C-alpha cells in the first residue's frame, strides 16, 4: 500500500479534449492541451491516491503512476467514468465537447457538385452534472472546472449550483491571459465557503495546492 495522505483513496480525473468524429478521417475538437488535468493527476498520485486518469487525445503524456484510460469521444469518456466508479473523489478537468455530429458517416464525405454537407449536432452527456447528481454511488467530493472569459466568479458560482458539484475551479481563459495552452493558471476556487482567488502560478503549483485541499477534505 502506498504512503501519503491520500493512500487508499480512489480518485477519478478526466483530462484533455474530446474528439467527435464527422467521418472516418475528420473530427471536431478543441484547444485543450490536457496540461492542467495531467498535473492534477500527478499531484494526487504523489500524495498516494489511486488515480484513474480518463484522458482524451491530449498534447501532453499522462503522468507516471496512474491508471490510464484513453478515450476519444465524450460518450466514451462518460462510459469510462462510470466504469471507474465508485471513487472517493472525482475531478472533471476535461474540456468535453458539448456536441457531437448526430449521424457520423461510415465513409469519408466527398466533395460533390451538390454543395457542402450539412452537419447536424446532438448534445453530449454532461459527465460532471450526471456524476454530481447521482442518487447512489456519488463520490464524496466532486470537483468541476469552469473556463470563463468574463464575470468569472458570477458565472462559475452559477455553474456550481447548476451542476451540483462541491467545488468549481474557475479560470479566465480570455486570449489575453495566455492560460489556455500555456503553463500558468490563475484560478478561483468556489465552494460552500465562497470564492477564493489564488495568485497566478504554474499549472503544477495549482495542481499541488488543489491536491492538498482534496487531501484535507477527504481526511
Ligand atoms: O458547462 P461547462 O462545459 O462549462 O462545464 C465545465 C465543467 O463540466 C468541466 O468540469 C468539464 O469537465 C465538465 N463537463 C463534463 N461533461 C460535459 C461538459 C462539461 O464533464 N459534457
């Protein structure tokens, strides 16, 4: 058995973007690098947790010492989270695509004289909201993220209530902040105790501070 304050605790971390296929060679994605989720998984493992790291196709490699589950789509991520439950805590750091293409083509879409394909979308499952509102088997601590470009605290506070999670880690991803795809983050932790702004620091430092908080909450 490992040592550390999170020894014996099972924690699910989602990370990275999802890829939603259009046809066998094309997909819809987003700019998430997976850096913050990967750092959180690493920090939790360093405190002794058994981390189930459910990752979409990220730019950064998964950390050592975690159980890695690789997925492509939001639906696969949702299924992988279900398969990983029960857990003491779950941290939803993934940038899940809100929509998928409703009917993916089995064949590569061709350029034709008839004009361009019309893509129709279907809504993806909201993994965070679903797990946070589970009647049975809900992890004791459910942490969501909120990437906002304006009114960060107001929007993230509303999101926390809407999703039903315990904490929201909110950050300002306006282009000028350089946070999305960058190495630093400036977050606000929103909980029952209100909004706590952390100074701007490296994503690794944010991860370590968050892991310490999680360890304190689960102690
Ligand atoms: O609603 P929004 O996408 O801004 O919420 C962000 C939070 O919800 C993140 O923690 C993200 O991982 C989670 N989420 C999810 N499943 C979705 C959409 C978002 O788990 N389909």
